[in-house]
């Protein structure tokens, strides 16, 4: 025989005390704080790394663009201004060797009336309107052999309508004059205009200018923004010699102002100066 012993109205009630609840809340808070500390640092590191990567990418692209233009510079045409905040070159679009001996149309340096010559080998394309012919550029500052001068004795306007990939005709000077110096390698260059890079640490910008007239003291006009966040920059140039390449040194510092994240890149570009 089985007996059941039950008390009327009895039930088994179990729960947490107030002390236990407070203990759990404190422990959960401690664990949450520790989790936030572990998660926050990697996130902050990732964000900082992304900012640095963006600054490095912007600086590299800017210096690479400057390098590309400098490598296309007319020999001995790199010049630095504004205490190292600006760099200017005469940009070449093509070049080749002129005919100095017959048969064919030679360039006679003793005859001011001679305004044409055959190209030894073809140019990449027919000279465009507004381009200039330069032979034996020696300096960016001298009074002679300096294509920046106006007028320059070694720079003539090309007659694009009468020129082709194999033949160059240029506009005579008034009064008539010929190129003052022959090139030892019979070289000539087709210049499509000056190019300048100007750093403005106040506006925090680096700007590229082109499409303005060649002059000793040019008026730049409006330009194309190359990069922002410029904290400082410095351009220097060692001209070297006709036998040894010049060296342009470009230093660019970019800073993300809100985070004070800053990077500095330096680029050195060899410039062939043999005219």
C-alpha cells in the first residue's frame, strides 16, 4: 500500500536574492568593460591605419605625377621658386635629331633665312599648334641659351600647318636670326608649354598649373588641385652638368588635422640635362 503525504496549499518557490542580483550586475558590467577595451583598441588601430594609408596614397600619387612631368622636362629647364614651395619646368611633348648634312633639308645655323629641316627618324606625331622648337637649352636663368627668356634666342614657334612627323618648319624671328648654338648630338625638342607645381601650406593644397605663357616671371592663372591636407613641402634641385644628370628632390608632408595623423614622403628624380 502506498501513502501520499501532501500538505494542502504548499508549493516549492525558488529565486535570486537582491544581493545575488547586484553581484550579477556588477560582474556583467566588469565583463562588458573588459570586452569594450579589447574591441576598441583594434578598431582604433584599424581606423588609424586607414587614415595613414589614405595619406600615403595621396602623397604617392602627387609625387608620381610630379615625377612624370619632371622626366618630360626640357634639359636645364627645372627651376625652384618661393623658397622651395614651387617647381617649374618646360614640358616637352616630343623630340628628335635634325639633319645637319645632306642630302635633304638641313638646318643651317649660319643662315637666318633657313627655317626648316628634316627629322632624322619620325616624331611620335605631327607638332601641335602652339608648340615651340628649342635647340641646345643651357640654363633656366641665363640671358642666353635660356628658353624662359622672352624673346629667347634658342626658342622658335613651330609652324604646325607646314610641319609633319618627318619635317619641321618654324616661324622666323624679326629681325631674322638663327639658333645661336648647334647641339653636339643634333638634338631638338618640341615644347608644349610650361608646367608648375605650387605648394600652399596655408590653404593646405598642392596645385598643378599649365596652359600659361612661357615667361621669366609667369602669371599662372587657375590650376588643377593635386592633393589636399598639405602641411608642408620642400622642392630642391641640383642641376648637375651636361654629362651628369640633375637631381630634383621632392618632400611632401600631409596631415589629417582632426586626428593629427601625419606622414612625410620624399622622392628623388634624376633629370637628364644633355641638350
